[in-house]
C-alpha cells in the first residue's frame, strides 16, 4: 500500500497516511476537524545511483574488442607511428 503525504491548509499539520490506491482521499483534518486536509505532492522515494545503468546492466556482454595491429607493426614487432 502506498503512503500519501497530507497537509492541512487551515492549521498546517502534516501527516503521512498509508492507504489503498482505491481509497478516497482524506478531507477532514485530524487536528482541527476542518475540511481542508489534502494530499501533498512529494518527491519519489528512491534514486538511481552509480555509473551508467544502461552501459553496465542492459548492454549485451562480451569481451572488449582489441585493436588489430597494423601490418608494419605486426611484421617488425614495433610501431613506427607510436615511436
């Protein structure tokens, strides 16, 4: 069951209430008794943290590709470009 944040516009009291999604929203304030109790808009209760969820979790696995040696490097064993 979700937890909804409620606040009273009249007296300022704030409460968290666990309700079914099908339950009607509360309107009567439990402190002052006025019909000014309403649901508040709040931030989500979770955060995604870490490095690249897409890159680490959903891409197909496999070994990283190594660069193929150019023909002069393969023949001589040293790279004339890199020095």
